């Protein structure tokens, strides 16, 4: 069986000053984005929103073909 890369997505779970959780999702992340770039991006989101990122999830979708 062979895997064919389809897409990668990013989900950030944040908490604001009022201790309310929020979620931000980003789709169509580049195939070769490494962990450090994802962490750097989450820090940019923190600066822009004022929220703290408390969880980062990266999902990758691969199509299995025979």
C-alpha cells in the first residue's frame, strides 16, 4: 500500500484573560511545515489576539492507495 499526502491542518486551543477557552483552526498548511514553524506561528497568534495558546494539534490527512 502507498500513502498519498492530501492535506495538513492546525488547531490551537487558547485561553483568554477571562479564563474562557477558544479554538482557532487553520487549514491548508504546507506539507513541509516543521514543528518549530508551527510553534512560532502560535506565538504570533498569541500576540495578535492577547490569548495564551495552551494546546497545539497538527493533523495530517493521507490517502491510502493500492
